[in-house]
C-alpha cells in the first residue's frame, strides 16, 4: 500500500511593491541626494534647483531673459574659445553640497586645477570660477537665497 505524503507548497514571497518616487514640489525641503533622485525621475521638468535645502522650480522663460541669455552665452563661448583650459557651460547642474544643487544660466570653469571637478556622472561638483544668472522676474530669489 502506497503512503501519500502531503504536497509541500513553496513559500511565495510577495513581490515588493514598485517604489513610488514622490514628485518634486516647489518649496519642498530635501537633501541634495533626495532632490537629485526625484529630479531624475521627472524628465518632463526642465529646471529645478535646491538652494539651502529648499526646492525652487522657476516659471517658463520670457523672451527678454532668453535674449540676454543668448548674448551672455555668445560672449562666454568666445572667451572660452580664446582661453585654453577654460570651458563655458549653459544651464549645467552644479552639485555644491548637501543642501545645494543649482543650474545657473551660464558659467565658466577651469577644466583642470579650478575649484570644481566633473563627477563620474558628468555633473560639476564644487563652485565654478564664474556663474551668471539672468535676473528679471527672479531677482529677489537670485540676489538673496541663491547668491548665498
């Protein structure tokens, strides 16, 4: 006579729920690491900055800003082309410290030997030698919190 043994059921681990990354919101208080994680998860956002641990998401750019920006970039590109070891940047992400990740309108940095380096992920870490903000409607923000 055959003895029937109960069939063992394999324990099925519940699959972990897909991690939902909260969206960036203007005014959020975040660390630079959390800010960057959320920013990368939102490719539709064109510009967001973390200044002193607070998220800033500017409004769309006006023609007057775009025109001034183009003039500044033209001058910086000519300067960088004529000055070995200097590179110009346009809206580059700069990782400053645990509370600050900014995107200035324009910048100049020394490619070697300056105050900033390029991270393994191709971000600028540390302060460039020159940053430029075109400030019209954002002057209060640019001249105080961001400048600090």
